[in-house]
């Protein structure tokens, strides 16, 4: 898992904070759980509850808390290393997949490929130059453990959205046009923001893309008023800086991150879950509030 890139920023009044420059590039996630796993047939319910809680706790400790659960297609690999046991492989899988829901991915229906293996310890033959110190130690031991790997990415979503090919093309064109029009924050202004939000007769996917363009414009306008300089004009750094500087709430940050993935899927033509009216209303409300609050933000920051 890669680390986050951060930049030191100043408000101009002695207050400093850090803003994420780019979204952490995570194409996979891996963790080890030590011990013999419970299966769906385990009769000791107390042991099952403790096992599942510890499994999720271990995964959460490795997962970057700044990243919401992934959407889109997921690939999962589960390796169970053991010395001697009588566990059925198929009964190991479900508890593990269940405990990753809401943390690594949103629903196990996203899983398009699943591989599960049992490997006898010690397993020195599986050690290579890329093996971590932690995994190397476990492979050379006789203590059972689980290795769970989750992957995602564009290569798992190769099928374009066949149902709305024209919509995707139209939306992508609009997005590129809006991006080309966006220069400095001052030139955007309220009129441009209102124009992008007023296009209500178009489909939901197009409105989602245009609404994100409006939110980006509103945030740049707000940052300009208080003297903040985003590290990038990309959506994610703008939203991260908006949250750090209190123009956005943390709960809105998660929802906007989710909708941003839908926006990107629309633009690139991947299969996506269509945005709802509630999603569009959230974007409109947040954008409106940012515009209103930016009017008084200069005074608050100066104070």
C-alpha cells in the first residue's frame, strides 16, 4: 500500500495544515491474520464472534482510513497456511468476505474473481525477493495464518456501459469542455456555477459530471477569497483541501469521494451505478453552501 503525499499549506494568518496532493494510489490491499480461522460451521458462537471482530480489526489496522470503501469490481485471494487441520476450504471464505464489507469494499457482490488455497507450512518455496519480512517469518513458521489480498482497478472493469453509450460520450465531451473553460478561480464566478447547476433537463449522469465541475469552481473561488492555493486543480485535492479548511464536512467528504468514483466511471465509459436525485441534490446543496460561506470566509480567516 502506498503512502499519502501531503503538502504544507498556510492560511496567511499563522495557521498551517496539511492537504493531500493526490489520492493514494492503491491498486491492492493485503493483510495477515494469525491463527486458525473459524468456518461457517463452527458451533462455538462466542469464538465465531471474537474471530470475526479480530479479523476486521486486523484488516482495519492495515487499511488507510482516509480512503472510503472501494466501488467497482473486486478480486479477492485467500491463502490459508496450516500445519495440520481438517477445515473445509469453502467454509473458510464467507466470514472473511463479510468482514471486509464497508471497510475495503461496499458489497461482496462487487467480487468478480475469488481464489482460495490451502498451503502446508513451512512454505519456504513461496519466498522470493518481494516477500515482506512479516510474511517471510510466517512462511517459515509452523503457526497457522491467513493471507488476504484484495485487488481492484480499471483492468477489472473493462466492459463499457453498453446501455448508455451515447450518454457516456456526451457526458465525457461536456466534462472536457467544462474543464477547458476553467482557468483561474476569479474568472469562474457565481454565474458560471449557477449555469452548470441549472441544466436540469439533461440526464442524471450528465448532471453529476456538470455538478462536480460546479463544485470545483465554487471551491476554487472560496480558496481564492481566503488566500489558499490548492496543490492541484484535480477534484480530489480540491475536496481534501475544502475539508481541511472547513468548507466541507467530513461526512460530505466521504459521500463526495463515492460520487467522484461514479463521475470518473461515467467519463471513462465504465459500468457504474447511476446517481440518484439525492446524490445530485447533495452536490447542489454543498456547492451552494460553499458559495455562500465563501462570502464571509475572508473575515473569519483574517480574524
